[in-house]
C-alpha cells in the first residue's frame, strides 16, 4: 500500500490551479515532486518552498517551454540529473482558447497541438526508459471535449482527442513495465477569463450533480491511479459529475 513513498513525480504545469493541487496531494502521501513551469516561475518556487518546509529536499521547480522541442527533451534530462530517477509523469500542462474556423492561424495550431499533444508525446518518449526502469506510470490530462466537441474549439478538441488515442496506444506499447492512463475532467475550474454568470449556470444545468467539480476531485483520481491501480492501464477516467451522459 505504501510503495509510492519517495517516488519522484514530474507534473507539467504544476505551479498553479489543478496542477498545484495535484502536487500538494501527492506530497502529502510522501511522494517527491518536480514542478514544471513555463512562465509561472514565482508560483512554482513558492510552491516548492511550501513543500520543502514540510519535508526537506522533496520538491524542485524546473522551467521549460513545451512548444520548444529542445526544451522538451532537456526537461527530462534535467529531472534525471537532479533526482536520479523518474517514477511518474503527469502531462498536465495545457493551452486552452477558442479558435473559430474563420480565424484559425498556423500559430494557433502549433500552440494548441504543441502543448496538448506533441509535448506529451515527446515527454513520454524521453521519460519512458526511466519510468520503465522504475515500473512506474504515466497520466495524461485529457478532457471531456476530446469526445464531445466544444463550439469554436476545433483545434483544442482535436488535440485532446489525439491525446486520448496516444494514451491508449502507449498503454499497449509500454506494457508491461509502464501503466498509461488518462483523466478527462469536466467543469472543474472556470477559465482564468471567466464567462458570464448566465453561461456558468447553463453549464451547471447540464451536469447531473448540478455543481462544478473541485481540483481535489482530479487530484484524488491521480493519487488512485498512482497508488491503487496496479491492474489498470489504457483507460481514461471521466471526472465530470455525469455531464458526459447528457446529450
């Protein structure tokens, strides 16, 4: 039951919001954290200071632009040079914004596909030898909109749909040493540019449980997949309050 103690876990986009909640939850279970950040260096360092004040040398922050292929590879190199091991990779970092078809640019494609599909793929590639050695696991943060299109988000939805297939493909390719699963959150946190109260209410009305979720709902699912799911791989767990069962 405690074979997850002292594991080293890399969380991309781990400095804020859901990523930070995942970090605190896993740290409380005596795992060690590599908090990846892109521009949120202050938040990442503050989170590491908080965690290290609880348990010395248990968290580090490493910056990397995941749309830069060289930096994707060097991120894994830096993790191994610093920790000597990698047991769990959580591909949490994501870019999310609308791209109406008439306004789509190549930059939109490169950004949204780069962060939501390309970076997870190549992080998995570079991390796989180390995770195989530790017989660890990979968790990809997918989205309910990988299978249920969100209006005016064709690139984002396509990228997350690709990430869902990548999850299943790698579960087959990396078995039996590595388990690969995904989590598809529903309405957990509103975007930083929050919609109107009217729109929020329309979204909540679509959820059978009649409320949005909380970051802890995702963090507890991550913990389950790491610590208590030794016979689960190739699955995507939907955490959406039942929203996906509505038309």
